[in-house]
C-alpha cells in the first residue's frame, strides 16, 4: 500500500513539473539576481543563468527539491524557498552550493531532513527553517539537527519551538551564532529560565520571538550580549502578556541596547501606556523603541515626559497602528524633552470613529515645539482638521516631514521654521481649497509627495496656481499622481528646477505633455501613465526632444492610431524615450484595440493607407471644385448680364433706394456709340424741342457712381430706352451691355414695349445682335431717312414717328429714387 502511495506521489509530481517548466521564462533577471517569486512554479526551473548569485523561489508550489537541482549554480550565495509546498528534500539537493551563505526554508511542509543535507555547506551563515512540521522540534530532538549542521560559520538561525523546549548543551558548537529567531507553535510555550536547564547563557546579540504566551522577569538574564529585541506578542492568546513583557526589560537596567520592538499584540481590552509599564525602560540607554499594533488605547503624558527626560540615549521612537484616543496635537508633548531624538513616527494610532468636520475653522497659527536634534518627523493618518499656519520651533535640523493620509480638509495654511526640510509628504489631503503659499516655507525642498490630494480641484479654484512651486527651485522629485488634474496650471514647471530628475503625473486626466523650463537638464523620468492622452502633437514632441535623455512612461493612456495621429505613431517607432512602449495600446479607426508595437511594425502599410485616404478625397475635392468652377464660369458667361443686373439691383438697394409710385423723370434714355455723338446731340435737341425730357449720359449721369450703376438708374428713371443702332454701336461693348440691362429690366418689370430702335445706318436684321433679334417682335423700330428710294422717307416723318412712340400713357410705373430709406 505504501509503495502504491509513493508511486502515485511521484507520478503527480512529474505531471506538475511539465506545467512548472512553462513558467521559467517569467523569472526576472537583473544582472546576477534572479527573481522567480510567486510564479506558481511546481519545480526548480532549469536553464537559469549560471552566474546567478541570488535566487528567489519563494511563494510558489514546489513540492520536491530534487537531488543536484542546483549543481550548475555554483555561484549562488542566497537561496530563498520560503512559502512553498515542500514536503521532500532529496539527498544532495544542495550539492554544488559551496558558496551558499543564506538558505530560507520557512513555512513549508518539511518533516525530515535527509542525512548529509548540510554537508559541504561550510559557508552557510543564515538558516531559516521555521514554520515547518519538523519532528526534531516536536520530539525535542533538536540535537539531531545540531549534529547534522556541524556549521561553525552559522550566524543566524530561525526555528520552531514547542512546550517544554530547552536549549541543548551542544549549542556551544555554534559559537558564531549571534542572531536567533524563535517561533512558538503553541500557546503553552513559556519563555523562562527552565529553557536554560542545559546551557546557562547564549551569546546572542539579536533576538526575534514570534508569539509570546508567557515571559518571565528573568528570561533575558541568559542573554548577556543581547543588543536588539523584537517581540511579536501574538493574537490568539488566553491572556495579554504585555505587563510580563515590560517587566522582563527590568534586567537591562543600566545597560546599552540598540533596539526594542514590541508589535502585533492586539487584545480587545487593550492597555494604557502608563507609569507602571514605562518605568522599566527609563534606566536603559536605549536607541530605538517601536510600539506597533499593540492596541494601545491611551498614553499618559506624565509617563512619557519622565521617559523623555530619563532616556537620554533614545534616537528613534515609533508608536504606530494603535487605537489611541485623539488628543489633538498633544502627542507633540510626548517628544519635546528628548535630548537626542532624531526620528519620531506617530502613524495610524487614533480610533476609527473619527469625528466629522462640522464647519471650517478660521485660519490660525499652531506652534509645535520639537527636540532640537529631530531630523525626521512622521505624523501620518492621525489628524482631522483644516490646514492652519504651522510654526515649528527648533526645526532647523528637520530634514523629513511626512503628514500623509491625514484628513486635512483644506490646504490654505503655511509652514514656518522648516527651511531645511528636504522631504515633504502631503499625500491624501483634500486640497479643493489651496493656497499658493503652502510650500513657500520649504526653500530647500528636494522631494515633494502629494499623491491623491485633489490638487486638480485646488489648481482650478486658485488664481495664479502656476506659482505653487515658485519657491521650491531645488526640487528633484515631484509626485502629483492621482490628483484629478485635468490641465496643468500655466507655468507650474516653467521654473528653473535645475536639479529636477523625476516627475510623476500618473492617474490624472492630462491630455497634453507638460511644458518644462529650458534650464531643466537633469530630468530622467516623467510618469504620465493612466491619463487621457490620445496622442502628442508636434509641439509636444518638440518639448520632449528638448529635454534630452529622459524616460517617459505612458502606459494606460487611450491612444489613437489614426491618420490624424500618424506623426505621433511614427515618433513612437523612432524614439527611445518611451520606456514602456511595448505595453502601449491604441484604438484604431475601426474601433479595435491593438498593441502600439503591432501598428509600428506595419507602419509602412499604415502610412500608405493614410496617404490613400488623404489623396483620394483630395483628388475628388479638387476635381469637384474644378468642375464646379467650370460650371459657374459657363453659367456666368451665359448669364453674365443677368447676374450683373441683379447684383447691381442689390447694390442699389443696399444704398438705400426705395420703390415708390411716381411719374418717370425722363421720357427716354438714349443709348448710343460715342463715335456718333454729333448726330445724337442733334437728335436729342430736336426731341427736346418737342417737349420731351431725355436722359443723356454726358449731361445726366451722376458723378461718383459707376457707369453700370448710372446705366441701370437711367433705365429705371425712363419710360423708354432709345437705342441708336449704327455700325459703331454694334461694335461697342457698352452698347451690348446697355441692351442686356434693358432686356433684364423689361423682363423683370413687365415692360417689354419700352425699347425703341432707331436704325441710323443701313443694317439688316440678320446682322443684329442675338439679344436684339430675341426682342425684335416687341421693339418699335424707326428708320432714319438715309435711303431716298423709300417712300415717306424724310426727317419730318422720322421725328413724327419718334414723337408718337414717346407719347405718355395713362399708367403709373415704379421709380427707384436715390436718397430714400429702404
């Protein structure tokens, strides 16, 4: 039965190996560091770089480490197999790893180690085997592991312990061991002097204990060289051992310690950091103290003030992830008396039932007294207030100020006393209201973090928002990500940021490339990922080229691959400035999404299709325009007089001509050739003597008006139009023009009988112009007596006929009168 189980296990493992090898190419290789973490691998990849020095295989699904699995990787110094499913390690699994210094096998399912597993690992310094089901520890047979180890070079060891654990006497063989990690696997484990029944003292300098169900006051007496302590209290314990923990530090009275860290001890009732507990730390020359995630619900100011006066050695103090009652800004009083404090972190401590903002408070000055030695101040996720004018006293040594993730409801205050701060973090604020003076107090600022602060609203609501960074010319790193910025304020980056190297504008709504000052030469990275950029125009591209060797990140933008963006696509294919070009996608004119690299690889075809799309409509448009021009030209020349007549009528109307009913000014308008002027003058005088008022260009045309306008006005003002037809007239351009204007007027006004033709020369009807032929049936024609053979062919009869033709009729016609209002 057991043989069948073993065979089945090997078959399933072999099947998993096939799947596991398919993920080898996903390993991230950076020089000699190979990262294969969290890739769902089921076996050790082959064909890894033979010069690799560090290999991370953690968080996979490897079940077996086969023999000689690493024999080609003889330069490996760090091997991480933590959090896999390892059940079996074969003999010679680590064969060839003579340079191995660190081996992490934490949190697997290993029950036994094969004999000789650690042979020839003579350089191993760090071994982590906690979180397994090793029988050695469960049966208190740790000596078997120690016998296997025989590694005199081991400096760090992490392992599990169970109830009644005792340090074995053979511990002395590991005389270089200085770092110990102990993982208690039972709530019944007790850290007391009974553990040291076989060995009195341990030369450990750094101790990490995971889960502390119970610890005695004298436990640390057996660690005379201890310098750093980390205690992860644990969660599912019957009682809160926090009092025992503080009492256990009493043995360090008068000693120097580098670090005490107490963390991860959350109990429903919590505890108060009071005088009774803190007194055990007063007499220790301690450099670092961390109280994290302990459910501290209150801090007694007096206890901390005494501690701050007594602890002259403390340089680092962190109180984070607790449930301290909000005490306003009183937490600053916790630290003001420390003589040598350099770093203070007060992060995520207040209770989650935060009070809502009732009304905006007036702007006032809040003074903060700091230790003169303080260099870094982190007050994060602890404040709910409107921004005020903050004046920091003793802040000349302050270099880092982080106020991120606080509920700052407006950003209209200022800072004073922080002139040497180089790092400022205001991420998570609500800057719908913004003062351009907010950062004026940071003249030496190098790094500005303002992610998720709604600066887009603040910029839009603030006049001269482009001056927001005008006093921070030493900036090197700017992070304005996730701020709902639609447009960058004019001049925001047009400052002489000569040291600026990185700008993060990701996760906004920017559509164009930011403009930077010409003096900026050190810029190395611009992050514009996840914005609303569809393409860069030529001006944007010119701005980028001016910046020199800069890496631009553009992933997540809604780029368009169309003929309109062809120049942008071509630039992407040529530039080496876009570092994530392989991750870019675009939407084509067919509304399909493609990788930009595919479009660029077929750029020639894309460009030809765009040219076809351009020239075909262009050619059709040009052809259409030419055809239309030809048609218009033909129509114009065919009906040019009609067009000109109506244009003149319109022009006259715009000059305030108005129709009204009245007698005509003239009985007739005489149209003639100026070559026949002498005869026309006699003709005019004879008719004038008969009482007729005749319009003649020489005496009646209005000076200043165009000839065409005078002609139309004369036709309008006359009952009749007399054409003196001679050979000279037929050759005259103006003669033809006046005939066309008369015909159009007669047609429009229904006065087809208004034309009188005087044939002065002998001209046949067939020689007449076409327009005259078309009007001939309605024309009154009078022949000048130049043929003696014709009867009644005398001047007296001629003038009598003309007189009869000019006789008035009882009808009222229209007259266009100048100088009247339309």
